[in-house]
C-alpha cells in the first residue's frame, strides 16, 4: 500500500487523507534543489573559468558595454541584472571585490582600501572597464558556449573561455549548504611559471601570495586541500627602543581590526603599550609606542601571540566541475586549468585555420574569376540560373588546385563583386594576398602540430606583457614557536600566606611574592620537602609552611635548587642540587623521601646555577668534636630532583647559615642562529655563534651602519639588513670600509665599542654614504681593484693590510681615505695569521638533564616514589 493511500472502503479515512499533506518527500526534493542551487549558482566557483555565476555575468556585461571608456558601476550593475536574477547590492559588492583584486578590472574613483578596510564609494560615483589583460585572456566569442538568460531574452556564456589559471590568481571564498570553499590567492608570475613547468612535464609547487603582503609560513599548506593550514604574520620592525613599526599586515585583517586587537590585548594586560598611531595611506604604517622599561623584542612576540598580528588560515579547495562540487588541491587545479587553456588555444587555432582557408579559397576564386574574365560569360544570360551555370562552367578548367569544391554560395558571392573592383584589380596584389594567407595557414598548422610549444610561448608572452609589477608580495618563512607564558606581560601580583599554605592573586593582605600573568604556572616548595606546580589562581591551597614560591619556567635547565634536608625524625642530613624540568601539574612531589618527619634545613633557588657556601652548625651531643664547618655547593653534582644526595652529617643540625654567595657553576651556554626563522636557539639549529656566559654579548651590525652589542636572549628579533652577527669580543677591533657621500671617496676606520649598552651609527649623515664592507678579523686584509683610465693600462690591484693602514680610533671618527684613485671593486681577502691570547675558562660543571614530561603524561618522571639514584649508606660523608 502506498504511503498516501487510504484502505479501500474507508470513506472517513479517505476524507482525512485529503486534509493531510505529507511534506517528507517535498522536503527532501526541495532541500536538495536549494542546496544544489546555492552550491552551483552562488557560492562555489567553476574550475573552467574560475568564476562564480555573478562574477561571470559581470564580466559578460562589461564586455557587452566595452567601448574603451569607463562606465559607471551603477550602469554595469543595471546591465548585469539582465542576466543575474538578484538584487543590485550583491552585484555591486561582487564587482568591487573583483576590482580590488587588480587583475580583470581597470578602476577609477574611490574603490575602497583593502589595507584600512574602508569601503568603496557609491556605485554612481565610481567607474570601471575591462583591463587589457581581461580583454586578451577572458573573452573569445567563437569558442564560447552560450545559453539563454533566466528570462529567455538574452544569451549568456555557460563558461567564459579563460586562458589563464584565474581561480588561483584571484582566490575564492564561499559558504554553501553543506560545504564551503576557501581557495587562497597565488602569485601571478608564479602561476605562469608553474603552467609552463606543467607543460614541460616538470614538477612545481604553489604557495599563496596576498595583496596585503606580510610574512607567511606554508609548512603545513598541504597543497591547499582540506586539513592544511598556513600561518600569516604582520611585518613588525623596531624603529628604536620605544617604538615598533607595523609595515605589512596579515591576510584577512586590515589596519582597523589589527589596531582593535592590539588595544584589546593591552586592556586585558597581555601586552603593555603607551599609544598607537595609524599613518597608513598608500602603504601600511602603524607605530606602536612602548612605555619605558618594556622590551621591544618580547613585545613583538607578544603581538604575535595575543593579537591579530598572527593568525592561521585553513584552505579548502572546493570547485565545480561538470556541475558537481569536488575537492582538489591547488596543484591539480593548475594542471586542469592549464590543460583547459591548451584546449581553448587549440579550438581558436582550428577556427583561425578554417577562416584562413576560407579567405584563401575565395581570394583564389576571385582571382580566377577576374583574371580569366569569366564575368563576360554572363552577358548573354537572361535568367539567374543561367548566370550561375555560366560562371560554374567558366571556373571548371581553373579550379583543380582548390582545396574544396566550388559551391553555389561561392558563385553567388562572386556575382556581388562590383565593377569598380574588377576594373582596378591588381594581379600582383592579389597574388601577394594569397601568398600571405598561405604563410599564415602554414604557420597555424605548425602551431596545431606543436601545440604544447605554442601554449608555452603564449604563457611566456603573458608574463612578459603583464607580469611587471606583479612580483611576490608575501615573504615565505618558517615561523618559530612563541610560548605565550614567556612573552606575556606580568599583569597581576602573586601573594602567599606561608603559615597557612595558600598562594594566589587575591591574598592582598598577605606577603607579596612577584608579578605574574593569569596564564602562568607557579612552583611552590614547603618546609616538609614537598613541591607542586599549579596554575595561577585567586587562591590555591598547597600545604602549610611554604618555603619558596616563584613563576615556573617550562624546560628550564638553568635554574638550580640547592637543598639540605633531614630524613625522618632524628635521621641523617643530606645535600643535593637539582633542576625541575618535567612535572605533572597539580601533583605533589616529595623531595625528601617517604619517611615521616623529614624536614628541609636549607633551601635556595638559583636562576643561573649559582653555588653558595653555607656554614653548618651541629647541636652538642656526646663527644662530637667538630660542631661547625663550611659546605660549598659547588662540590655537589647537579642531578635529578629524586636523587637522595650526599650525606652532610649523621648528627642533629642546629642551624645552617649562608656564608658566601656563589658564582654560576653551569657551563657557558652554546647559542645558535637559525637563519630560516631568524631567531636564536639552544637546540643546535643553524650556525653556532659561540658559548655565552651571563656577561657575554652579541655583535650586530646592519647595512645602514648601526652597531649594537646586546646580551643574547632567545626572544630577540633581527632586522632584514643585518650583515654581521657574532659573539662580541671587546678587545677585537672592528674595521669598516665605506663610501663617504660628501667627499665621494672610500674611507676606512677601525674602532672598539666603548659603550656596549648604547646603539651607535658608524657612518656619516650624508644621504649618499653607504657601507661597503665590515671586517671583524684581528688582522683584516682588503684588495682594491682600480678602474681603467682612458688611454692607459689598468693599475695593478693593491692589497691593503688594514691593521697597518690605520690605527684604532673612536667609533665616531671619520677614519682615513682608502685611496684617491677610482675604485672598481673592493674584495675582502683572507686575514693575516693571529693567535689570540688564551682565555681563562670558568670551572666546568655538567648539568644532568631530565626528560621532559607533559602535564598529561608522567611516565618519564620518576616521581616521589621512585627509587633514589644515590643512597645515604653507599655515599661517603663530606664532613
């Protein structure tokens, strides 16, 4: 029985059924129809031409209106409504977006600003016309498939014959029913290069490029398919110690939204700024002024971590092919687009060949008709049929060389030739025309036989003609990971109630500990020998008798804790040194073992591995002779926090006093510079700069002649024009060769840096002054290559020992003239041998590092119940 049928013989059921309407079937049909309409007709672009329907209709309308002059956008919108059955607002918005991409439409007037987010003026005020590129690439009526418009009055293209990967050049974004698309824009010239590589059978890679420029990390781009991701960043530079400059913004933002996000982060206390200036006009310029004492490097990282200066974009390559949505990557899109372009070029060549052969055929017939005076054969004919037959008979002896048979239409066309044309017929010109047509036919056939080479030449010509000024704007770079806890501004205060065992930001009546942020972890030690790491909160109970509280740094291998503790009641005392690098948050760890009554007798936290000297005093008991002695923590090896340590004494300790603060016992840190991400690191990535103690500095020199010697921090940022980055050796002179703009001569100077905390300029102020070379060798050597004078032999190259040429002077000194001769080039040669004096190295002490354990997994952490790696019975007493 059908769903809508009532049982036979049931009149009542039949009447009830007539009153009911089953919508389930209609819902399925209608929803599918609606979803298909939105997907195919509104949201998702077609792979054939890269257009959504509204964009295609706009382009068709502009072509119909094209007369070389600008048209009011309002008129273009009105014309497009003949083909697009929707409101004028959606058409105007789509037209403005096309115009702002600066590929297909030549604009005039205020079309808005993608940098600032300002909208375009009203449609009646702005004008548009097709660009030369669009006229050449997008339209070809003879190979276009046409269909009737929605009301049947006009014809519109099913797809435009676009001979270029336009979809990838413009990008596309749309949300449909049940799916969406997000194809990022790519570089014009790189797309052409990729198309040429595909035609040659070579591999290629495509990455996005944005009009807003910025810096992008395409490590996880995944060819633009689902699951991929790119990271985009603003370009932020340092003007001075109190000013940052944003000169490029990430895709998907504008200066207004970017500034709003910075102000919001400042209000939340994530960053600290003084004020923001927006000087954006043709180019982005946002100045971020910092308060005194705020690190510019950390602020740059904080801007990336907490504002729209960095964001992630997830591409989704969905396109329409054969009236169905499919998901493919950008490489496949380019391959299909390039193949489609080749097919269009072939179709155009075939049409051109057919037209040329028709022109050759009629030109040959015309020559035969006039040269053999066949037109005289029709003088005696009285009927039209007789005229046609007379001409046909006259042509027969002369048409053997023609490529096709003569038709009646050909003969009728011959009868339409005017007497004036016949009387002025020039046989030589006619033959030249035929010869020219034959050359063009041969050339067209050659192109068809060598279609791939023809397509490559086509793309090459496009790049040469339209590629200038379309170089890549977004810089591709691998981003470093920014830990938010390391760059966040400490926006709140942490307090402790030591006796009761509470820690938090709301205990304002209790003891202040340190500034912290709401995303920090804190580490807490108690006198009972317990340790816990927990999130900053308003009030957290740890355990009574808190001994030490601090902000916890993840993976910190340099902070060293020195501790002396007593095991159980009346047990022996032990000393140990340890780091805390791996923890499980909110877990209580015992540092003194499991015996009840254990107690910490002495504790210190040392951020750079310092080892102090303490005095141990014992209680008088029995016949103990030595009640007092010194203990140097430098004699204790740094181990894991679960190590039991070395025995200090088996007797009761009265107290322990600090006698002498110690120096760091850690080895100098090895620091590398990773040119890929332009950051310092201690993970052996990139070029080793050297081993650094807390007093060592970097030497940085830029192409503009700026010299500075900062203490290295892993958060540091470096300018793109940096030419020297190395460990600074204060006693080693720096040699600079520069062109002095006012004197118009090369000068050389050698100097030492006397004020390491000050950034200094080593060049003169003249606008034409520039830095030729900087040498940081002890005994540098340069070679001068002189220009050849007219009528004379070139002067022999001169080698200059710069150490002997000029002594060390002040950094502000101008230096000495290198030569008065005209110099062609200056080459830096290998330095002369030099043996620097041996430096006295600090005492080495290894740090035994622990494996890092995540908050969720403590498998690598031995924990408080693990077996200690040092026992009290096996270790000899120190004292």
